[in-house]
C-alpha cells in the first residue's frame, strides 16, 4: 500500500517512488526478460491488487513470478510471514525493506507494494504502482498469453488516463482522505467529493457495461479494487457511510459483474483486506478488533449487467484458473466458496 500520513488538515500520500521502468525496447537499463523479476504484492492492498489482476488477465504468471506478503506490517516494512520461516522463497528475505535497501542503501521512504524486484541483485526496480500496470500491458506484450485482452489500447489511452485520474483523485485516494481526515472540515470535503464522484460514476455506468464502453480496460481495474473494499472497510472504518456499495444499484451490479469475471474476484482476499485495515490502522482502530461482518455472500448473486451487452475481454479470452500456489483460500472469498460448494 502506498505510504501516507495524516496531519491536522488533510491526508497526504507519499508518491515519491522508485520509478525506473522495465522496458522492451532498450530505453532503460532494465530489459523485459522472462523469469528475471519478481512482483511483490499484498492481497490486502488495493494498489497491489491492481497489479495482481492485470498480471493474471494478461497471463504473465510464468514470465513474472509473484511473492505475497502477509496482510499486516509494522511501521517499517511489509513482511513475508505467509511463507515458511517467514522468508520469501525466491528472494530469500524476510522483509521487503531488505530489497529496497539493496536498491538504495539507507532507504528512508515508504516500503510499499506493489514492487518489482530484480531477482539476481535482490534490488527493487520500481514501486510506481500506476506505471507498473501500464507497463505490464505495453512493455511486456511479447510475453502475454494467447487471448490476452487489451487493457490499455492505444486509441483509448487518453480517455482511460482522464477517467482513471478522476477515479484516483476522488475515489481511490478519496476514501483515504475521508478516513484519515484531521479536521471535520477536511472530512466533510472528502466525503462530499467521494459520493459526488460515485454518483457521477453511477450515471456513467447506467447505460454501458464498463467505464470505457463494451470491454474491460485499465480504468475498470483501478476502480474495482476500491469498490471491493468499500463495504468491508471504507464504509465503517473510513466513515464513508452515506451509502454502502450494496445500496448503490448501478455500481453494485457493476462491481459484482467484475467480481464474477475471472481475474477479479478470484484474486480478492476479504480476510486479508479486513485484517490489514483494522489491525494496522491503530490510530483509527486502537483496539485492533476486526469486525465479523458484513456478510459478503451477496457478491456471488446475479448482476444482470450482461443485458447491456459487451464482451469483457474484447477479442480475447478469459484467463485460465490461477496457479494452485496463488489461489485465494476459499474461506476468504464468498465467490470461491460458492463455486466450491
């Protein structure tokens, strides 16, 4: 998750990332090479969840391995506590901070996910989460699976960028501005801005299946990860409580449509999501108690968005099931539990 602090008036997100790019054309010192890099993520984090989804939709599992951190972290680093011995089996480190310090000795900025690590040197190349997913779509295209969708088609890039920026400013980051507001006035502004944008999205999506029309794009991935966390976390924990997502008919149907699409719901771990927010944010939830609710089985209910037409993957095809080692436990996700029942 990107690092952030809240001060008396407003939440400020640290966006000072390691932004070296991995490219296919030799324009950087880091070429696209299958098997050379490792994508480090946490399923709890919405920004990392984007990279998990895009990697899966594009079929990059064999080309780009993935290390998964646990849902909680201390003030200095995400940790590999899900792995045997608490050590990533490829990188051989217990803390993601070790890979950042390989890149920049004495690294003092946020230790964030997603991050791409160069396996031979053990050093982080980039943690610029916005650019990572775009580069997976463009720079890594030679390694995409057959039938991979175009998530960032050239003729739509300007519109995708425009819509994604509005979503980032008012929704993805907006929930944090509400949750970490330091004054009533800053909270009121963030709350109003958030729900104004959700109303705008509801109007936009009432007559079309996806944000840019008939197929899934990068913009849909970016919105989905916030919507998936809305009722379990943001509605109560971040005081974004004008409505639950389940009370916004258009967006709720849209979110379920994506959730039930291969690559989205099967990468979503609600147990990790709730554990992270309620246990790590001690300033908001000092007891560390993780609420038992809400009941999330409604994510598996019919959405009827297919009546709007469209083709989720365009001219492509759905991804294959995730590798066994990367599957979300069925009891962490109601869709998976429903499919296994």
